[in-house]
């Protein structure tokens, strides 16, 4: 009697077959930068599947983690972008995909003049467990009874603690290309927690995936073939953004959204999106008399913490929020007002971030400020404007 396939087993089997022979149904048309494809063997390109190009958003020197790296195409593109001082880690659970990626890594390293890519075996919903180390434990003494099963439980916990597949706060950017929706529904929140864990403070996630425009009915969700084909396990568009927010990310933005659906099933549209989200809003809220002014174009905006700001008004913010706004993706939308007399961090008092209040100019200039100055030379050497 054959067992009923789970979504994970169906995914593993389908992608193992796709590592041996290309399957067009597993990918959307994507325009990759041809300059980075020149050094990548055809085998990798033909048997790697995705729906976007998150490698466009990595930077020189980054440490990059690619979830569900497959035969390694995104890793090999990213390795060229990050350069010799950067590092790329691919994680995949399918031995056949890892074999193709590892076999081609030295070839690409020789062609570009450096090797900065490595591939690790793991499940993206558990980035602490190194499956190859677990395989070694099982090879010597397989699970044959309940005592061994309980012993293995402790071995697994020890491996995750002492030799994690990916260490906490070790990665600048996590990328993924049409993989997150392959994870079983009850493990998706854990997957996002793991994604968040491995990122450095100030790091970012750039994820390309398939989303739906409606909730997926149960009979589609129960279809292993549709699941492994990036259909049944897709988030709704709203649900995908909410998953990042629930995990603690901020500055969540849609970088790319395909206007035309990739597939339509029973009237439900499935399309590719690329999302970027940032880690780093943790920490204390401290008062340093800083202010920000939203420049527009909207009459008002609200951030991920519920702070609402009217265009053109100066708002009091804590030091943490002030510094977050000075970075992407916010910085171009704000003017930043520093106090004339800075407050040292050790002297800063707690700031109540639960309220939205404007900042009176005297709070940043100082209540005793009484300077009188001549007109500034704002128009250059030609005189007044």
C-alpha cells in the first residue's frame, strides 16, 4: 500500500526529478542580467526554477543566504555581485539539486577568479538544523526503537545549538526565489521566524514568490501536485505582506508585481511579486529631542508601528525611529531635524512611542535660543534669488 504524499514529499520528489530533466511548468519568465549568466553552465540555468530575481537587490560585500537555492543560479549571480569580499550561502533540502550546484561551483569560481559560494543541506523552516550532520548521526546508528528515537531528539537539539546550519544574526540579506510557498502551511510562521533570526540587525529580506489574489479553497490546498507547482501553498497578496510584519520586519515594500498572472486556476490569479523588508526596529525608545518632517506627496502616512504623520509638520520621534527613517526605504521622504544641543545617549530618557506628537521648534533649538543672524548666502555668488 503506497503512502499518501505530503506537500513536502511531493515537493522533494518533483524537484529531484526537475534536477535531472528541466520542467518548464515550475518557472515564470524572468529577465536576468545577461552579464552574470555568461559564466554559469547551461545545466544550472536550465534546471533552476523561479519567478523573480532577488539578486538585483544584493550589494558588494554582502553575506547572502539563498533559501531553496536549487541548482544555484541565484547564488552564482549573487556571488558575482557581492564580489570577493562577500559570501553566498545556498540552503536546499534536495540532494539532486545540491549535487548539481556543488559540482558547478568550482567551475564558476575558476571563471570569475574567486570562490565565495557554499551549499548546505537543510529545510528553510529550520535553518538551525544541518541535515548532513544529522545524516551522519543516523548512518552510524539508525532509529530502530523508541529509546533511539528519544536519543535522536536530543542529538537534533544539540546539533541545532552547537553546530547550527546558519547562525543567528550572521547574514546581511536573505533572498529566495519561488520557494517560501512550498513550505507546509503549519510551518510557515516558523519559517519567517527563522528568516528573521539569521539576519543581522539592519539586514533585509528580498523575496520573490507566487501569491494569489483570493483565498485558496481547501480542495486546491490538498493537491500535492499543485502545491509542488507553487500554486496551492501560495499566500494571498495581503497575507504575504502580513507574514513579514508578524515576524517583526519593518519598511516592507513591493519592489515588483507582475501585472499579468502567471497562472489562473478556477478563476484565482497567481502572480509573481518581489518583496523587500528590513530587520532592526528592536530596542529601547529614547528621547534625544530629534524631529522628522514628512515631505509628501501624500497628505499623511502611517509607519509599521502605527505612527501617523501629516505632511509638512515636525514630529517628535525617539532616537531609534529617527535613525530608522534616515535609512532606506524611508530617508527620501523625510527631513531630519537635530537639536542644537545634542543629548548624549547616556543622558537620554525613555520616550513614549505610543503617541504621535508634533515637536515645537523650541524643543530642538532650546528654550533659551535667541540668536539673530544676517541673511545666509543661500543663492551663491550671484546674489539674491
